[in-house]
C-alpha cells in the first residue's frame, strides 16, 4: 500500500483521460469493505491516503468556472 501511495503522489493533477480511466480499477479496489475495515490501522491509513491522492489527481486545476465543473460532471 505504501508503494501505491508513493506512485500516486507522483502523478500530475488533472491528467489526460487515459490516466483517469486507468485509475478507476484502483479506486474501486481501494473502496472495498475489506480494505476500509482492515484490522491493521496502517492499511487503513494508506487506503485513505491513496484515495486522497486519487481525488487530488482527478480534481480540475483552479481556477475553473462553474460551466467547466458542470461539463466535467456530465462526462463522468
């Protein structure tokens, strides 16, 4: 998990569509109940850290306009 978190931290924000698509399976795996409820607190911390990195990566870079946000939402 630590290695995944380190790799994600090196990905640029607002990547191309192909990178965003490549992140979807990882995101689905990270939100599994098994990982989120893992008895090892270190695992849970890394899961949350990875999810936070994915949110950072996929967030549009500021400044952005309301119309841009609406378009991004419609495409998901």
